[in-house]
C-alpha cells in the first residue's frame, strides 16, 4: 500500500463494529457543533471521513462543506447527504474553486498524522486562505511526540466501556494486531508533533493559535488547537 488514502479507500479494521463507528462520528459532530460561531456561518470539515452525524452540524449552520480525499468515502457521503441542500461534498482539488475568506469555521481533524510534515504545512497554507477575517481553524487529533500505541489502545477500551462495546473493542484490538493495519502503520508511519511545532506552523500562515484544553472526540491523549484569522495571509 503506497498511501493512507488507499487505506481509507478500502475496507479497514479501524472501527470494531457499527456502534463504535456511530459513536465516534457522533462525538466528533457534537464537538464541532459546540464550536460553531453562528447559525448563518459556513463550516468546512477537511478529511471528514464518513461523517455519519454531519446532520447535527448542518442543522446549526448555513452551509457544511465535507471534504475527503478518498473517492469511496465521497460516494458514501453523497449517497447519505445528497438530498440535504445545506451539505456539499467535495474532493480536495475542488477547494481551488472556493473564494478566499468564504469559510467561518474550518476543521481539520485526524489528518495530520497521515501526512508528512512538509505536505501538512502546505495543506494548512492552502486552507488558510479560505478563512474569513475572524474565522477559526480547528486542528484536532494531533499525535504528540512519544505517544505510545498502548495509550490509544487504552483510550479505545475506555470508549468501549462507556459506549457499550467493550468486548468488541477487545476483539478489535486483537484483530487489528493480526491484520495488515500493523504492517501498514509500520510501512507508512504516523506523524507526531511537538506542541510548539503546530503553534509555529499556524503562526507562519498568519493565524493566532492556542492549544485547546481537550481534543475533539474520545481520545484525550491527543492534541487539538484553535487558530483565528486576525489579518491577511502573510507574504512568502
């Protein structure tokens, strides 16, 4: 497998069962909804995945733009939300057609770990132009340097206990350990960051950033950041 996009385009063992997937996406959508600045705003969720609970967000904003690089994921999104006028599904390359300053809240959750640092820096540079003055970028699920897979495993088990799928979570960890995911993770790697690296990256594109007290979703061992556009993008 040559990229994480190929991984997400295919069936994978990330979710141990349908309840796990449902609760995961409901939690992310609820956290995004709580960050919404106003009901007349435009929200863009980059790397949204299947976004099963996107309707929770769409009900609280004027427009929700769902963006994902995996074509099979976009097909599922269009099938699920195609009749909802407030929701638009785009590929990353479609963002070139959006006007500068057209987005009020931009969410990039669980994306950074699947990209190299130079590629992620380029992505943030390209996305930053979409923020209106006063608009906010949320980076979620940033893996800190030194984070052990065991910490993620414990977070999944705690989520399973709270969500009523503990036994499937235990079985899922065993299945994942025996599946191709472990090999793929070793082959492609996951990118980790120091807090200062993310703050510097956001400052470079003219955003004033801070680390949030909690991450979006269930895994609080990972980091999240909020960055506000107070000025025009800085010249290179």
